[in-house]
C-alpha cells in the first residue's frame, strides 16, 4: 500500500509522455511501446524512484530475461558503482550503458558521458588501457557531417589520446604509437610538433608505469574483505598495500599539481579498501590524508578543492561507520573529533548518539569520550548532562564515574563534587577492585595536594587530559616524535591511546594487534612496579590463540649440525680399528722374533690404515700407531 499523500503526488512532476504511456497501459497492460517509455524514464531516475517501475515491469513480464536484466543492472550498478572502483565492474557498466542507451537519439552523448565518467573514476587503474582504447574507437566511429563536426571529432579523439598518453598504465607504449599514427594521418607537419610537445610527459608516464607495475606485483586484488586474521599472509598483503600507497604519496610523477597527487593517492586507498575494508587504520589514514591535502590547498588559495577534499574526508568516515565498521569506536571517535575541529558540534552530538543507539555494545567508553567532548566544547555543565545520561543507561560500567569525578577534579577544580561522585559510585560498584583502586588513587592525590602547591595548576598535568582538542593533537604530535622509530607507519596505533581509558579500548583485540598497537605507558608502569602491585585484572591485548604456555627452549647457538654420513663414517672406522688391533696383537705375540714375518706384519698394518685413510706412524717397537681421534 502506498504511503504517499495526495499532496506529495501532486507536487511530483510527471512528464506528459509518461502520463500518456500510463493511460495506454490501463487499456492494454502488454503495450510494449508504452513500457519502453516507462523504462527509459526509469533509467534516468535514482533507483529509489525507479524501483517501483521495475517492480511493475517484472510483475507484468515475470519470464522476460531482458526485463529482469535491466532491473538487476539498474539496481546493482547504482548501489555499488561509486563505492567499488573495480575495473571489471566498470567495464560491465559501460557495456550496460551501451546496451540500454543504444537506441536512444541521445546515445552518442550518453555514451561519451559514461566513458568520461568511467575514466574520471577508474582511469588511473593500471589495467585501464582497454577502456581508453574503447572510448577512442567509439569517438572515431561517431559520424561527422561537415568540416565543423569533423574538427569537433578530431579534437575529442585528440583530447582522449593526450589524456591517456600521460596516464601510467600497462600498454601505454601501444597507446602512444596509435596516437602518433593518428596525428600523422591528420597532418604530417603538425604531427611532429604535437608529438614533440607531448613526448616528455609520455616518457615520464612510461617510467612511472614500469614502477607502477612493479609495486602492484604480488597484491591479491580480488581477495574478499574480512576482519583482521593476523596471519602472516595477511600481514604481508597489508605491508604491500601500504607500500603501494606510500609510493603514490611520494609523487612518482613529479608533478606540482597537488589535486592530481591527492586523487592518485585516494585511488590507491580506494583499491586497498576493497580488500582491507575491515582494517580501521586504512580508513583513518585515508581521511587524514584528505584533511592534510585540504589544508595544503587552502594555504595555496585553492578554496574550492580544499572544501571538496574536506567534505570527502567526512564522507570517508561516513562510509566506514555506515558499512563494514559500523561498531568500531575508534572511527566514530576520530570522526567526532574531525567534525569538532570543523566546529560542527551538532554533527558531533549526532555521531555519539548514533553509536549509543546500537544496543549490543558496551557504551561506557562512548559516554566517556562524549563527556570529554561536551566539556571541551560546551563547558562543564554539558559534561554533567552527559554523565547524568550515562548513569541512567543500565549498560554502563564504573569507568564513567571515575571519568566524571576526575573531570571535576582536574577541569573545574571542584574537589567536593569529585568526592561526591566517587562516593555515589561506591554505592553501586563497591565490590569492584578496579573502582576501589581508582578511588584510592584519587585520595592519594588529595593527600599530596596538602604537601605540594596547587596540583591543579601544575605543569605536570598533560594537556591531553584537560586541554582542548588542539592541545590534545599537539601532545600527540610530540609523543609521535618521541616514539617515531617504533610507530613509523603505525600512526593509527597512537590514536588508540587518545581514546582508551583504564582497561577500555576502542578496538577489538584482533584489530589492536593488526594495528601494531603496544601499550607503552602500561608496559613502562608495569616494569617500574613490583609484580604484586600490578593488578591481575589488567587486560591482555593478545588473542585467545596467543595465550599458550611457554616452555624453556635450548640454546641452539652452540650446537653442531647433525651429519648422519659423517657419523656413519666414524663408527665404521672404529670397527675397522678394532680389527686392526686384533691382527696387531696376534702378530706381536706369535711372530715377534721372526724377522721376515715381522716385516710382513708391518706392511699389512700399513696397508690396512692406508685403505682406511688414517694418518699413522710406525713406533720404535714395531707397533703402528694411528693419529685418528674420535671426538
């Protein structure tokens, strides 16, 4: 049953030809001409509006494969085309446009628009050569009547050739050769100058194409996106993808066009997200890069592209939390901070409330970050309002009380209120050791306050606890420089420390491991404290698979390699030596005083030892001694 009101229907404009087609279908539901009009109209509408027409179409012709194909392609292309920059999908899209628009009077314009649209989105793909060639062949095949139309066609073909010949991709050499022949076929004298003008850019693109092919080698680009498995194969793929992205960031084309650099880097991120869409660090780094590019362009005075990239950064966050990582707190929090930096506080409230609306999560850390934002942006009263909301949520844990109390203590310098909050929490969480320890730690600060001057204004309180967002980011930059060697290429891991609180983390253990996160502060604290002081409830960031007993292992550095053939040789030699010694004893006892036999004995022993390849000497008493020593 339709939910549209008569006023909505009246407000919606309906073309006259559609009205006539609808009237014909009332008289004859199988009027194919009328259906063709409705289909063409649906193809020019968003799928949300066109879906009703397609449903009527397949209901009327349930066995028509052609009509089902039209519906499926329209539905799926509009759902995924802009989100999935995969070369095969876009080739399929161009075929779809070619088939569905082929009989329209405006087919040439529609097809040219589709090719331009495809090249704008997927033209940087290393395997995009065929799309460039198809577009050129399409333009060459367009009928041109008159010199003006002919010049227009030549200009259009030349424009695509020149765009393609400076775009790094496989088979760029063939495209350049085709372009040279095309220019020579138009005007030999003009062709030389045209080719010389583009030759330098082409050589640069060809050089980059070789590097492009090398850096892409080994990437599994068709692998489905799954949550982090932390396997060696996955780690290798992640490293290779980041190497590709870093290569694009290094500006291999050596261009000064920051917009082009940003587009190429973002294309690399989009390709990576097709495979590593469950890795929050890729989404975050992509948004961060867009934000940095936006600031750089703003400094150069390009405000239009600066705003475009700034809005695109927000769109990256929206895509992440709207699809694969809709429960990842790290991205929600970083998205909220990004919008806070743009002074869009209402948007920040909607982000936090959107996350809190998810029922099957632990909202404690969400309320903690929400309180911090409210206090920073709107004052302590707003923070208290969020704390009240958190207390009313049955899912929250004791950490909210600790945060609220410390916020009152450090930020508003209201010790009595902080004490009341701890006491209020003690009634509810008095049986939780972690809460008691946090309360004791707070009381120790109060005790220290009597001994040292003004703990509230001490320089030892980090800005990351009580400062505004700009101060927090400044502290993080200083921390990154301090741990630069350890966190090189793992900048997102530092983001975890911005949002974690006590034993609450904004990511799952497997995601933390994939990020390469190490709790430096906790490890340093544990190394300084006696073992009994470290609370047994400290969470481990290892997965269950990693929690295995460790056994003592031998020191293999001094071991000699096992060589079976060598050992067999030694045992064989020992057996032969025993045999020689037996003969030696026999000859010495029986034939010692017979000179002739004694000489024969020595010869026999020497022959035996020579056969065995043993160094030997003849002693003065006639005994033959071997220098072989068994180790």
